């Protein structure tokens, strides 16, 4: 069976997980440039349609709103966090299904954001809808908050500003795809731009200048050596530290017959719990100093984006509760674990002092891929696990 196409007015605000997740996938929210508005407005309208109070926030960027919803005012408060932005889909001709078609076939929902993380947002929305009545009738002592944050893919402060705006609580769940395995730790990430000069000259007289491209080799060799040393650092939950070049640029904006006057690259440094960003800055400074000393290449560097690492104790009651219910409902592993990716869990733990986990349906290996998909039966199991865990946590002492 295949299902695609937009919902009619009668089903614009579905309560079926597959339909809701597909509706969200069909809303293109690529970042960059940051096109979250249509999804934020839809989530806000969906909550309103179903009688749940929510707020469309214009901070930190009025052109990229985000949503905070709150149900009840009792203790404890559980915060369910998701982000509406997705990475660009790239060339749609490389996809077997339209990246924003929201196609469902053979039990899978295909499309950019299906796993990272429109399905996670849909799970949070439906869990909130189901728990609203028992919370409002005091059958559950606690309260619930839902985030649909902007800017996660580029380290924008969406989640942090939602927490600062009062959509906070006592416990947090960042619904990134973990196959419902509980991550009490998350790696950090810092992006660095390294650049060095050449001396432009006409390509017919290459010896007259200096080609910045010629220096890419020694710079990459130095980064590779740094990465090799980093791989010896291993966190028991999150794995190894890495330094990876993800972009190399030279000669853009110039005539093809001119030696480029500058080259640059992006260095992706994965940071383990226990490593600090300032320590990593010192390592990068030492790296570029060594490149100039050993190869005569004067490299300048700048850290452009930062996601800090974050962790809570593996035996925290939040983690134990989610392990119990995820194992029962979704057959998820119960061993302590950390996620290798960087998530907005850092804003809960580091910025707001709120214990939080990264947990959600879907396989992280599908994130950012061509033909990205989520298995809908696994997503349904995740929704059931979330219902059970949230009910348990909000039941009070």
C-alpha cells in the first residue's frame, strides 16, 4: 500500500501517528536557511484544534517561530522536546520518493525529517493529547510540557529560549531517534573553520604566485594525525572522540584561470563528556601552530558553532523509568548507553539544570540520508513506551 498527498480539511489535524508524522514531513523546514515557520504554525494550530493551550514564540528569531505547550501545573513536570528544522534534502532526483512527499509504503514513512525528527514531534504531540484529560482531572499529579523548537541542526538557541521562556520542568526527554534506547550521555560538537592564504596569479604563470590549494595536503595530514590521537580517547557510553574534515573550499568566486588566494576547511570535532570546549580550543590552536611550524602554512582558525557534551547519572530515576517501559513496550535494550550524536539535551542539563535523557523512536543511521525513513510499527511502540513512562513519572509519590 502507498499513501501520499496532502490531507483534506477533515483530516488536517490527525490523531493517527502515521498520518500526523506524514503531515509534518510534508512541511519543508530546511535549515539552512531556517524555514521552521510553517511547521511551527501547524503544530500550534493542531494543539489549538485539540483544545491544548500552546504559544507561538518569536524569540530568538521572529521569522522562525517555535512552539511551547503546557498541560497542568502540578509536580513533577515532564518536558518533551523536539525540533522542527531538518537538514537540506539535496537533489530530489537522488531520492526514490519525494523528500517532502510524506509517502508511506510497506510500513515505512519516507521523507526528510521522518526520523530526524518529525516522528518524534508527532509522538510528543499525541502523548500530550492522551495525557491531557487525566492531568486536567487530577488523575495524574504532574504536568506536561511539549517543545517544537527551531534551529537544532545549526546550534541555534531554540530549546534554550523555550526553557528560559517558562516552558521548563523537572525532567526532560529529547526525542531524537535512539531506537527507544535511553541515552544518559551525549557527545558534544564544535565546528571550526581553518583558513590560510595563497598568492593569486594567472594560471599561465603559476610560479609567479602561490596556490593555496597546494597547502591542503599538509593541512589534511595534520588533521588526520590529530584524529588518530583522538580516537584513543574513549568514553564508556558515547564511544570515541573524532576530528573530521567535512568541507574544503578554494577558489570560489574567482576566475578559473586564477590561482586561489585563499583556502579553508571545516573541522568537525566530536567532544566526549569530560572534555571541555576550552580544552578543545587549545588543541586546535596547537594543531594550527604545528602546521605553521612544520609546513610553513599560516593557518587562522575560528570556532563557529558549539554543542556541549552533557550527561546525568546512568541510574537516575528518569532513565530507569524509561528503560523499564521501553523494554516492555518496544523491546529496547536496558544497558546504560550514550548517544554519539550531539542533541539539545545539553540545554536541559547544562543551561537549565534539568535532568534529561535523549530517547525516541527511529534509527539514527537514517538521519540526514537520502531516502530517509522511519519504521512506523517501531514508532507506535515508542509512543506506547512514552505513554507508560510519562504516566508513571507524573503519577506522583
